[in-house]
C-alpha cells in the first residue's frame, strides 16, 4: 500500500533561502522528552501510516533536498522513495511523477502535505478500491475544491473555487488503485496535460463513465497555505490535545510526538501545487 505526498510547495521569509512548505513548523513533537518543532508534513505521514501504507513516495521540486534530508529512508514502518518534479507544473503533474513506482494492483493514498485534518484515522473510511475522496466540511467552500455528491455518495462534480459552490464539502485526500491512477494519467495526457488541478481531470473522468466516490467522514480541515489557515491548523491541534490524549505520532526517527502549543509563524507561504 502506497502513499503519494506531493511536497513541491515552497515557503520563504525568515530564512535566506526558500525551503519546502512541507517542513514548515506546525506543532511540536517530543524527542527524548524534549519538545521539538514538528514539520507540517509529518501530520500527513502519520495519517497515511495509520491507514496501512508501507511505502511512501515524496514528490519534490528540482534542486530541493531538504525533504529528503529531513525524512531519510524510513518513516515508522514505511520505506520512503523520492521523485523529482523538474519544474512547477501543478498537482496532477506532481502526482503522476510517482506512477512508474506503483504496480496496477496496489492501493494508493494521495494527500496534501500543507493541510491538517481530523479525524487522524479518516483514510480508513475509504474502503472501496474505486477512486474515493475523503471529504471535510468547510465554512467557505468557494475557497476550496467543493465536491458535489448524489444521495449514494457518487461524485457528480468537483467545483474548483467556485463562487456559488453547490457543496460545503471539500476533499482532503483520496484513495485509488495503481490501475485507476494509470487511467487518470492516460486521460491527462490525452487532454494535453492541461489539467493542473485534480478537479477538472476527475470531472472529465466522470463524464467518460468513470466512478468517483465521496466519503463524508472528515470533521475538521485546515489548509496551511495562508496565515489564516496556519492559525486554524494550530487551533485544531490545540483542540485535539484538549479533548483526547495524543495518539502515538510518528516522527522522522520513530520518536513519539505531540502538538501541545503553537510556535510563532516563521515563514510566509508562496506557490501551491493544488
């Protein structure tokens, strides 16, 4: 079982050189009893591991080695691989960079490393081998990819940042097989690789007879690509700590981690693969 993490977004600000947004400090983790800043993408890695992934592929930007330096060869029980997106070309291009590694029969989880969402085990709700999206309620769906479903949970349309969105649910991650990922890749190529975001490509996939499911199992979602999103993510982490003891959280060296407090923002975000 695979996880694909497109870690191609960049941040800049306090440091002289830009670094990967996936490593933005959000929350903290314990290392030998000492609280250390926790990389944003570690929250997604943890959730993918909870879903049963044993292999994770990070897609990184050309010339960027900080994600590899941070994670190394393993995270928890999963072995890690890295592929390169040579130039910024959108989320679809980033995801398909991992395709040569994935056999058609394998299951694949795809998540965005600049988001934090709950419940932590939400990916376990995606039980079908069909293309299925984990959905989360949001207050301002016009700022997200609103996912419209019918009464049976089939996706009718994904409305990307639609002013009059017909749904208040957005997707935060999705699951599919390697074979379906290959189908989407072939469709993407047939459309001239013009789809940067996943929504228009899935809409065309559905129009041609493909099936996508929406699972309304998410409870809270924050996109950390903006300052407001960062603050919302920290609020969610604090609320999760208050309401229940933190589960074992996988750090890069297998240490336990926890999100007890909010560090001061260190970076301003720029660029987005979504």
